[in-house]
């Protein structure tokens, strides 16, 4: 190779854009039935001693729960979800319909599925009291999952978390606007939740929106790109609150690249927003549930809208951050969604069929059902009774999946893409540049 070509190689590498891919999911809620599904699908290896219990092969069944979306999360540089629960192994913990708790096996399953960052600031953060809040953070640390939104003190709760990917420092900051009637303690050194309540209620000991904006400005100065995760809105409504839209835009004007919202348990629109300094920002007001037992009795009504299943509609939001050259500002690249449906067979399952709850990628589901129907169509006529029943069931499932997909995509304004269910093949843009490769 000539000397001139060798001299050009560093320039070519330096000019290659750096691209970091983030994938965001919605609320992970360990309803009692979800925990039961994990228990029913738990698999263990052979015991070390006769009569003993062998080691878990799938995180006590939680690997099964997150299984259908794990490959998408793993191919992202950073997978992010809202952890809508404390995580404690306290066998005396009280958990019921509106009081949550999850075992530590669940966060290890999330880590195995590709989740690297979670938001812990939400209205259920104190469901297991301050001790549960602190134990949650301990289990997340043990699983290697970064977290933001709660902490051992007020300052720790408001501390952003940073992830370095190929020389790009990506920050995440989280806060909630609701706390289920709880309040933060008077002592700033006691466990806190990052809180910006809707009304100026000093008894809740939260911050006002301007203080949240100051926290964003401070975090922006410490990283290359900041994502703000906000727990806000009105449950079960598909329209964001006007004050949340105004706050979301203000957070982007303060320097955030994107604002990702949770809490309503149904999908709300994605909106692009041109900031006052000329950047392009994104607000996803609600990504809906990712795992829950809501709308468990929904059955697709043929020829009807199917609003009764809205709490099982979900999406994975794929967001690319792009730096054109070393030292250049980071901008938003591709924004795309993968429609997700929470499979829940509480209704209509066969007598001996095990209960199941899982998030599934709708496009993969449509492809699989279509292939099965094509196989049935290729069989010699007439079909036997069992095959005819299977065909009817598959046709109904296909129609329902297509309808849910349409309802999910109505949340996308023009210009937003639907991501392929195939895994992204990383090319040269995913290789480290010479500048980032030299960093530790």
C-alpha cells in the first residue's frame, strides 16, 4: 500500500459519522398475574445435590416474559424502559392491585434482555417505602443496569446517568409529576424521588418546572446528548395534557434532544419540535405499557374499533443519535417505531394451556400467522375439522393484529418511519472512529 493511501486512512476514519442507537420501551408493571406467568415458565437446571433445587435457567421465568423483544433490545446500543415498580426480595412485602413489588430476578432478566438504563421516577417508586426504594437501586446495581430518578438523597435522585458509546457520552435524566399521594421527606439526605408535581404543593417537597429545566441545562453541559424521561399525563387518555406539551418543549429548548414519556398506560402521539436554537427535538408523550396484565379480557371484535384493547398496545421506539465528525454536535438521526402488542391469553385459552403474558412484535406476528395460513391453504381440500378450526382462529388473529397495528401507527405524524422487524445490520457507521477508539 502506498504512503499516500496510508495517510488518507485516518482522514477517512475520522470522517465516518458516529451513530448510536437507542431503543425505548414503556411501562414494565409486575401485576400479580405477570408474576404468576413468570413462575409457570420458570426452568431450572439439574440440582447440585440430590433433592435440591437446580439453578434457574431463565431468571425464574422472567426471561420468558421479555423473550420476544430481547433481540431488538440487545441490538441497540442502549435499551431503556420505565421500571414501574420497586424491586425487593422482602417476603413480607405487601403487593396488590395498586401496590407493586417485583423480585430481583426480574431486573436480571431485563439486563439479560438488553436493558441498560431504567427510569425509576414514577408514581409507584415508594410503594415499598424508603427501604424498598433503596433496595431497588441495590438490585439494579447488582444486575449492571444504570438508573436515574430516585436515590439515597435528593441530590442523588436528580443525578443524571451517563453511558459512553463509541466516544459519545449519552445522558439520561428522569423525574415524575405524580407520587400517589406520597411526599418526599423533609431531610434532603433521606431517600428521594425526583418530583415535579402538577400543582405547587410544598407538602410534596418536589421541584417546580423551572428547577427541572435548570437540572436539564446542568446535565446537558456534562454530556454530548441528553434524553429526559418523564412520568406524566392522565391515565388512559390518548391526548397529552397541555401543560405537559409546554413542559416537553421547554425541556428541549433547555438542551435535551428527546423527551420520552410514561404513565398513561396507553399510547400518546410522537411529536417533532424545532427548538429555538435551530435543533430538531422529539417528544414521545407516552409509550404505553410494555408488560402488564391490563385489558386481559379483551377479545378482538370483528369489524369494530377495538378500543378495549388500547392498554395492550405498545411500541419500541428506535432513536439514532448521530455525530458527523469528532467534536461535532450530536443530532437526532432516524426515528422509527416497532409496533408491539401485549399477548395475554386470559380469555379463550384451551383448558390445559398455560397462562401467558408477553410483549410481541406485531409485524413478526403477522408474518408468522400469514405463513401458517398459506401452509393450511396448500393442504388438499377439504380440511378436517381441526384444521378448519385452526384456520378460523388464525384468520381472526391476523385481522386483530393488523387492526392493532393500525391503531398504534395512528400515533405517528407524517415523516416518522416504521422499523423493520428484522434486526439492524450494523455497517461501517457502527465501527469506532479513530478518535473514539483512542479513548479508554
